[in-house]
C-alpha cells in the first residue's frame, strides 16, 4: 500500500496526450456540425427563396 503525499507534484502527467486528442476530436466534431447547419441554410435559401409578397396574402 502506497501513501501519497498531496503536497508533492506528480512526476509524470499520464493521459495528457489522450485528453488533448479527445478534446480536439470533440471540438472538431462540433465545428463540422455547425458548418453543416450553416451550409444547409444557405442551400435551402437558394433552392426555395423567400418571397415577402407571398406572406402578405395570409
């Protein structure tokens, strides 16, 4: 059984690279999803343009 002293800094940071990799993958995934939403909005605006006059007849 090992007794740890909390006042001493750890000698080696274990899992630091894996943590950075996971954060990078999650961040890139979020940006890709957001970019797809913006692109989809631009595409549908070109395919189905909004006509202000069509809303006035309602």
